[in-house]
């Protein structure tokens, strides 16, 4: 969060300084980017985007990535996650950008932009846990799956340096998001699996502050499952490389 606030402050400082620059026209239609903000949330995160300018002040963006959800270690008073098992995940997204003519003196893909976006994120994990709430500790294997579908709008700013390199910041990106989580405990154990799965679900919800704030306890199902709509949020910090030429875009 501190990094995000610092980047936000840097944007406004740069906007003021850019007002003194001479007017120029961008020349590159295509930009490939690497998303660096995901590394603050997920482990083993690799996400790339491709932006294509289709009109003088409009573009579309497609994103694809691989990411792993952090392991749940300290789950509860009596549940500890083990550092083993397999994890994998994906991210697919699309957006359409409108670069504001009245706010920008540069052609796309440089300047202030707004527009809708949609993202789909999925995670799968296979993790061992130890339950110590019984007379003797018991082990089990947790198979879980989390899917998040988000539809929203965003406000951002993209810098272009030397007509090649870009820094793309999504400053505001609220969304309505569909959260679907399912888990299953397997193994030879005697404890109540529903109670343990519910504790794991509560720990997972803590990873998404907006979900924790707006979810109604009555929406939570038993047996560690969740299927609900709630508010979401998107922020991004990407570094990119531009190439290609404009061809009489209007």
C-alpha cells in the first residue's frame, strides 16, 4: 500500500512537470508490458500485457499470466499449514482504453485514460495441514480451488520515455467481483472436517480486505465453500516496450 501511494504521488508530480513539455505526437502502436504489482500479492507471479492502439486516442489491452496463491501457514489456533504440495494459477484479462483528449496533449498510448476491464483469476492448491485441537495432532491434505471474476472500470496514466519505454499505472480500479471457493480435506483423521474447512475459509477471506468488509456472514456456506458477489479493486504497475508505427489513425 505504501508503494502504491508513492506511485500515485509520483504520477501527479509528473503530470505537473509534463505540462511544461513541448507538444509531441507518439509514434508506436504496440506495447508489450510486464506487470510488477502482482509480486506484492502473489508468489511466483509472471504476468504480461499487450496494448494495441486502434484509434488516435483509443486502444485495447489483453493480459495473460501465471501466479500462485501464497501458502496458508498460520490458519488458526489449532491449524497449521505445511510448506509442501503443489500450487498453480492463471490470470486472463481484457480492457478497452479511452485516452482523454482534453487532458492529454500527447497521442495514445501516453497520458490519462479511462475504460472498462474484465479479469478472470483462478488458483488451485494441494497443501498439507496439521490439526492440533484433538488429543494428538492429526494430518490431512487440503485440496482447494479459488476463482475470481471481476468486471469494473479504471482510471490510469501511462508514461512514455524516449518513444519506446513505458510505465503504466492504474490508479483507480473498482469492480464487482464473483468469488468462488471450494475446498476438500482428504486423509485418515478423526476431527470434524467442516469446522476446519470453515476456519481455512475465514483465513482466506482475510487475504481480500474488500471481501472481508462487505461479505455477509449469512452468505457463507458450510463445509468451507464460498460463492458470492462482492466489491473488488484493481491496481497495477507495469513496465513496457513500445514498437510499430501509426498509420493514419483517426
